[in-house]
């Protein structure tokens, strides 16, 4: 059952307009978590979020219930809501699953006849140094797109669906990984090597490069500290 159906079942009188407001609130709260405006473990209230979003509490409450189901927030009796703290074991398991999915995709791509068109990835990652982007949020989004495109191009829709769920689950950690500038340059270099190996149909080399690339990000998970999270928070933190 989808989140919208669960919401409708819980509140059968909810009208489409209120559901759209709840959709918007859910998206904006989730974006605030991914952008470090709301930090793991931070307490939040329906009133505060409603004021920030310029909405009534009703759609905000609905959005928070949805995000609780997705694991992004928690509710405690008499103490309101809080952003869910990191579950390090779950994050590491998601990275392990990501490796399995993406290495399988590489095998499929390297044996496909003809090979799927990866022209957009070439145009994004096989570029001169002067054309490298440096914005953390922008490069993080391109990084997600690189890996998602490899999996979707492999042609297995269920693999792509599961991979999208994994991507959603580790997004905040991946964005933290791009806060040091050297990681942006390294990502361009690593993606270029992976892509060239795939285009040359060198599956074993591509998988080794890909595994090393993902393991480097996974290793950063345990290095996350409260200070690092606060350092990543924008100076003018607004939702």
C-alpha cells in the first residue's frame, strides 16, 4: 500500500487539495534533512515546521506521519517529533546492497548487444578539467544520476527500483561526502575511469573500480560527527 493510500485510509475525509499540501510539505521537509537544515536527532514541532513552510499544521502533521513511515523522523509520546538519528549498521548494509546491484549492472552493460547509449554520462564526466563543476549539491546530484543511469541502462526495472530506494536511503551521507573539495575532483576521476572501462567492455576492471569507489564512500559513514553535520549546515538555514 502506498503512503498516499495509507494517508487516505487514516483520514478518509482528506480532500485532494490537502493531500497535495501534504505532498509538498513532505518533499520540503525531506529536502531540508538532505540539505542539513534539519539535522539527525534534532527536535522539531508541527507548529515550527508549519510556520517555516507557511502552512497549517494539518498537512504538516500528515507529512510527518508519512516521513515516520519512511524512517526519516520519529515521534515520541509527549515530546514531539525529531529527525531520525543515523542508523550506521543500516547505512553500511545499504552500501553493500548498492555494490551488488551496480556490479551486476556493469556485467549486463558489458555483455549487451548493442551496448545501451551512455552518451549523456560521457558528456557529463569525460570533460576537460576546466569544465569540472564544484558545487557540492550539484555534483552530489550528478553523482546519484551517474550510478542510477548505469543501473537503469542495464535494463532490469526491478533492479532500478531497488537501487532508487537505496539511493534515497543514503542520500544525506553521500552529500556529506562531497563537502571536502578534494572529493569532488576524485569523483570526476573515478567516474571517468569506471565509464571508460565499461565502454571498453572490461567488466572486471570496471567492477573493481566501482567497488573501490563505493567502498571509499562507505568508509566515510563511520567518520560522521555532530561537528561535521553542523559544519555542513548552510549559514542561512531556511526550508
